[in-house]
C-alpha cells in the first residue's frame, strides 16, 4: 500500500531548522495524518506521495512549501487595556483569539508601556524545515475519517 489520497499514513519524524536545532518530533508514538486532506505542510505531503511502509526520507523545505513566508501585515500593536482579561501579559506568551477565519494563535513579541505587539504568523513561518521521516504504517481511511478530514484513533485527532 502506498501513501496516497484517502489513506492514513503513520510516520516517525524529526523536524530541524536550518541550524540543525530540533523543533519538533513525533515522540514516543508515530504521528498519523490523512493523506490529501492538508493535515500536514504541503511540501511534506508531496514528498510522501507514493511512499511505502518502511521508506525513509529526508525532506528539505523552503518556507513556501512549509508554513509560508512571514507576513508583516499579521503583526499588530494593541493597547494593553484591550487584553485586560489576560493577567501578567509578557513577551513570548501565546494567545488564542476567535477570528472570522477561526481560532488564531498570536505570539506576544513586545510589551512596552501600555502597548502590546502581537504576531499572528505561525511560529515556523519563514523558516526552512528539514524533516527526517520514516513511514511506519499505511491503511485506508474510514468513511468517518474522510468525512471529518482527519485521523481517528491512536496517533490521531480524537477518539
Ligand atoms: Zn473526527
């Protein structure tokens, strides 16, 4: 069986940046995703297309094939008073906000006086991504998984 549209693919992976620092990994349990449903970054999904159980690959992605380039228009500065429901706001905190496009994560990049600078870019936007990947298993997705657009069960989204 090959990694292709409507299959659940389980992988072990390590993600490093251009400096070789580990940013993320699958950890103790393989990570499972629904192929063709944009569960993972586009370049990684493309590289896995047609791969089989046991295959290992190195995937080096430019930001455009990963989390996209950084976009300055996603930076904003707001008055601290607008965030007064959040106690002790400080640099490095991540905040969730409900927007018309869904839940968005903002990182607090600066707090000066009564102003707070928020960055709505994905933390990995603008970064080169270097994945080491091993395909652990591939199976057909269930109709419920296809309907939801994500994987159920071990390594998946919810149970
Ligand atoms: Zn579901």
